[in-house]
C-alpha cells in the first residue's frame, strides 16, 4: 500500500490488530492511554508493529517510541515511517 494513512486510520488498525491477536478490545479506550495500561507489554507492541508492517506493506525502520507509548504515539511513529518512505 503506497498511501499515507492518517492518525485515526492507523489507530483503528492498531485496535483491530490488538483485538484479533490478543483478544483485547480497545474500542472504548482513549488513544492517549499508555499501552501498558491497556494490557500490552513491549513484546505485544512489537507484534502489533510487525502486523502493521504487513498491513501497510512497508517496513517500519525507525520504531523509536517512549517507554510506555500510547496508541497515538504508535500511530505517529507509523505515519512518520510512511512519510519517510522506508520500503525494504
């Protein structure tokens, strides 16, 4: 996929991946809540990121995130990578 998604699209996809992979429903959770508070650890976040790479068809080369990122932090990281064009 060559289009750049907006933040709400990425967050929607993250929530879908978390539900299908970990059976954690984030539909009523705020985008600003730390992911650790939502039931995901760092390995879970990596699983989500790898799934996002498959969905968007692009490797995310710069996955620099704060210690306990929010859904919005992850979405912003994805968008920055998409804008940088990191196709591998």
